[in-house]
C-alpha cells in the first residue's frame, strides 16, 4: 500500500478506540451498579483457571482512578496504531494482547492481574520502536510524540509500587518491541527517492549536474597542478 493511502483517515479508526474505552467504562459501571467484583476473571499466574484472564483482564479495573488513568492513553495509542499502521494494526493489537496476557501469566506474582495497562505498554512500545526502526519521518514524529506524552511510563516497568502489575507492563513492552522488529518490513516504510533506487537512470536534468561536477573536479585538479 502506498503511503498516501496508508495515512488516510477513516471513521472506523476513531470509532474503534472510542467504543473500546466506552466498553471498559460500561463494564466498570456494571460492577458498581449491581455489586459485582470481576477481579477473579483477571490473570492468576501459572494456574489453568487463571488463563481466562488473558481474555478478560483488560476489561477489568480495580477502581475508577485505575480506569481513568488507562482510558486516555489507550484511546490515543490505539488510534495511532490504527491510523499509521492500519495494514498490520489488527494483528499487532489482537496477537499482541494475547501474548502480553500469556507472558504475564508465566512471569507474574501469585495475584490477580487486571487492567488494560498491559495493552497500553504493548502499543506504546510498538509505536515507539517501529518509528525508530523504519526511519520514516512521519513515524519518527509519532514516536517522539509518544515518548513525550507517555515516556514516564517506563518507570513502571520496574516494581516501584506494590499494587501495580509491573509484570503486565513489562510483558506488554517486550511484546511490543518484538512485534516492531518482526513486522518491520510490513506497513509503511522509509520514503525512498528515485535517485536512491538501484535501477535509477539519471535524466537530462541530472546529467547537467553530473557534467558540472566533472568540470569542477577537472578545474580543481588543474589549479592544484599550477600551484594555486
């Protein structure tokens, strides 16, 4: 797909992250309204029953503060993924979410791990590293925007707070980095000028510059021989 069509807006690109965030709030409202606690549907490491959290944990949040802090970055990062990487966005989002949950299930502490923060770190990592790897000026700009807005999140890859699932954050970050490398040849690439291509043949306009360059080299060489 060419870059002009790759970076073309469509209503669904805005609708998907918006509806996903609304769904998270709807699940939380349902918990509060009817007195449910869905924490038991989170990821509980290294138990068969805890595997269900790989699917359900992103929709569950401990309190409104937890949900509020996840909503804005999830919306912004998912929108960025769908807009700038639409060719591979669904693969990154779906497979990445599942692998993030599975890796959390493998490495995490014996506790219920809930929330969409693992997905946020997945998206953050993929978008940042993809822009750097691809060397596309638009994607590099997106990488810089992401690191400017959410760069402080890297501190929560470490166990700095007991109640925070740093294992889920780390899992998402590693999966995002891995996907950025794996999919580096898919989707938008660095813009390549005609003169950079192997089969490029210079036209008459280019030949004028080449002839001028040869004349300059020749005159410079003659000047050196004359001692100037």
